[in-house]
C-alpha cells in the first residue's frame, strides 16, 4: 500500500501549492474511497488522511464502522446521490452530506436531524451544466432552494457542490458555483476532482474530492442491493 502514501503526499503538495499561489488558507482534501476495499482505506488512514468521501450509503456501512473504532477522528462525507429511504442511515453514519439536491430530500434530512439531534453540515449540489441525467438543483433555482433549506427547514447549509460536465472547461462551472455561493453568503465550495482540483482551488474551492490520484484506477463497484 506504499503507493497510497506517496500519492497522498503528491496530492497534498499540489493542493498546498495551488492554495499558496492564490493566498488561500487550508483546503480540505476529501479522499474519494468509493469502490476501494477496507485495506486501501486503512492505508490512507495510516498515512494521515482523515476525511473521506463515499457515494453510496450501503458501501460505506460495509467499510467505515470498524475503521471509526480505530480512527475516531475520521470524517465521512456522502458525495453521491441520496435517496430518501436512506436518510436515516446517512444521518446516523455520515458527518457531512454534500448532495442535498431537491426539496423532498431536504425535508427528510430536516426531519431526521430534528428527531435525532444529530446536525450534519450540508452542501447543496448545483447542476451547473444543467445536464438532465445528473442530480443537482438547477442554477436558476438555487437561490430559492438555498433560502428554503435554511429559513424554512433550518438545515445547516455550509456551502455548495458541483460536478462539471465532462469535456467542458471546468473553470466556467467553478466560477458559476462561486458566484451563487457569494450572493447567498456561503463560504463552502466543494468542487474539483483528480483532473482539475488545482484549478478549482484557484476559483475558491474549500473542499476538493480526489479519488484516482490517491487510490489509482477505480475498481468495479461491488454488487449491493439497490438504494431505492
């Protein structure tokens, strides 16, 4: 697993250089561990990484409970689509939800947080490319949705997240997300992945989601029951 430690060091160095070039403070590296087995996640933890991102609730539940016992300061972000029938488990086992993308989900999260008293930081996912096959609130609906989540539902919204369309200039989408966040008084920007996280940092990213640059080529997704 030595490659993971070396990869992490290289990614952290690039993050630091990009942040320094723009006079930024620390940027949070979210290591995207989806499809990677426990052993590889453990190697990243042993190399000092503590913040991880998983796409699916069920996959995370198969890996992280035992790891948390060994590394209690581990922080787990949900970075994939969340179905309402998985909200209870997500609130119980994750620390941050990055993919609040529709009113029904926001309402379910608010109810569960009220019920349990567990308040998770939330990012609203914005579909900056307006791609019909992708999740996320559309840019022209983002302001009203942000206000509804904060004012009516009382969700702890800390920022915005996006996944730019493949093949398009990512900086245009990073700039759009930054502008929506600015006019809504939000500081958090989760944007940038393995191919473009240094660009995202120049546009104000506070969190970058990096997987293949740390863990290598993505492995086949293990078969699990559908999440509804």
